[in-house]
C-alpha cells in the first residue's frame, strides 16, 4: 500500500462562534445566527452553562448549504442556550470506561471500538462523545481523572494479538473475561474520515495484519463533506483490498435526517426523481455509489432519535426508504443517553419506539430492518415492544409494558435474546426510569443492581 496518497480538501470549516460574533464569516453565513441568538449565547460564556465549553461549534460549507433550508439541520449544528438549561445526567451512563483495557479502546464484544480521531468535519450538538471532542476529563475505574486519549497502532495490535492468543489457547473463550475472539473493530472518534488516506491505510493494514476480519469505519462525512470520498480515497481502498482481499469493510454511516442527503426545492419539498423516490445531492449519491460498487464494502446507517431533529415519523420513513433504495442498510436507531447536557435532545424511550414504529408503517419488509437500541451496561439492548393495552392481573403492567431484549452481552454471548419486561413510564429516558416497575427480568438488566421484580418484592 506504499502508493497511497493523501487528498487535498477544502471543507471551508467555520470553527467556533467568534467569526459569527464579529461578523467575519462569509457574507451569506452572516444571518445563520440571529443577533438575539448570538447575544443569548454570549451571556453564557465563561459560566458553567458555556455552550462552546460543553461542545465546540463547527460547521462545513457543505453542511451550511443544507442547513439554510432545513430547521432539523440547524437544530443539529447550531449552538443553543437550551442545551444547558438542564445539566442533569451521568457523565458515562453506559460505563464505557470500565470496558477500556487499553487507552482509546472499548472492548465489550467480539467487536471492539477504537478512538482514532478527536474531531469531525462538523460537530453535532447532541454528540455523546463530547468529552472526547471537547477534551474533558473523565473518571477511570481506578479513580484517576484524565482526558480520553486516542488509540495507538502498536498498543491496539498488541492487545488484539494477545487477547486472541489467550482465547485460542482456552477453547474459544478468554480465561478471565470470558469473551470470544476479537473479530471486528470499529474505527471511531470523532470521525476517522478527518484523517488522511495514509493514516487510514496504516490502521486498515495494521488491523488486518492483527487478524481482524471486518473493519468498520464510523463516519458522518457523507453528511458533512461527501467530497471527501474522492478518487484518492477509493484508490487507497482498492490498494488495501488488493493487499488484504479477505478483509471486509463496513462503512457505518450516520444520517439523521433526509435533509442531509436529498435535494430540496426552495419551498423545502423534496424533488421527485425521474424514476423513483427523490433526487439526492450529487456528491453524496456519487460517494454512496462508489462505495456500493465494491462488493467487499457494506454500508449501514445508524442514528439516534433526537428531539427537534428527527423525532418525526414522516422524515424517518423517507430516510429509511431512500437509504435502502440506494443500497444503504438501515441498521440501528438509538435512544438518547441520560448523559450530562443532553436533556434538550432526549426523546423518552417509549416515544422513540412509537416514532420509529409509526415511521415504518407503509414501508416494505426490507426497508424496516432497523431496530431501536439502547445501550445497557450489560450490552446492547433492543426496545422490542411497547404495549398500549394493560397487562391484566400483573402488578406494574396496569398501563401497558415495555419489552427489552438483550441483543449482545459483554459478559456472555449466550445471554443474547433474553428479555426484561417493565411497566410503562412515558417519561423514562433511561433504564433507571423503570426501577420501580420491573415485572420480569430474565436478561438481568435490573437484578445486577439488586433491583427486584415487583412480584418478588410483594412476596417478601
Ligand atoms: S459525527 Fe458523531 S462523533 Fe462527530 S460530532 Fe456528530 S455525533 Fe459526535
């Protein structure tokens, strides 16, 4: 892969709000924040509710062009005082740091996640990685406090090799963690696509040499700057494939709303395509088609459901239909996390399920593959169903129930598909909202915190 070259890009990024405050942004960007909005933001500077300290502001020219005619995208990318009205929440509700054996690696399953970049081309205000991007200090399981560091190739390769060696010697399970082989790595951050091609190529080669079968690249670059998927990038990918033909690549893309990839009329409506569906933005479509033309690359979309951005069944229906029609799988929708500074974006769990369910009405079976996921400390969990009818004779089920299904357990893959049933609480935004109404807990989402089902409590 010696012939890999870096591309040259001009994302025309505006970082921070200074240029909006002093009017030095390009003329056409000057009204992006109203004077009133800028004053409200300025008032919070230097206080515990400082918006840029919570999450640095950043936007590309491409994303600005889409935001001009999209309330959803403006909410996604524009700083707003609403973000810090309520700063309740945990710093790490999924307790990710307790799954970090090496700096920059989260290892929970046969899939590991590595942080390879600490920024993206633009920044989503709802980001869950704001501690990495804003370089905040996080508490480690050993009590030390330090900013999150990025993964380094030698340490990650050594860890993968050693983990897999111990698994192989121990009959398929790691002797202390009980985990299986590390087969898959998600390159994340931040966004790996802000790195140069040479740097990405080094990671791809190193992970393949270490025995990783599937490499994922988690990216929102198709939304922020699709021109990044240029000839130099594809030449690098082709060179990688030539050198490592058995490794497959999974592009985990991140569209939140169809306004990020569909062309629009000035009145905000989408433009019908001559053949079917709607017309895409040309650079985004070209990038998707170039990815799809390589049989060893999969493209999957995943997106949280976020208040004011995509808590809209009609938008999600169009998004799922258009993505599938153009070869992008709908993988997961996520519930928001109960994370500090996230209240303005949270959609309650049951509402998120209803929005997704509503959005899938009228879609075909292959267009409705996406599931609603919420990440428990124990592992990835699906919000499988929310009933409207009461559960007759069952304490806690008077207003209906929510059924959680464990999709993956970090501790034991065999726990897959175990179920937990709780009584409904329309205000719940996280598992804790159901602590007082657990009905059945086969998946042990609550018993691991000594929270018992209501029937057992009543019998005591
Ligand atoms: S693209 Fe992802 S990591 Fe980057 S700011 Fe948005 S949510 Fe955060």
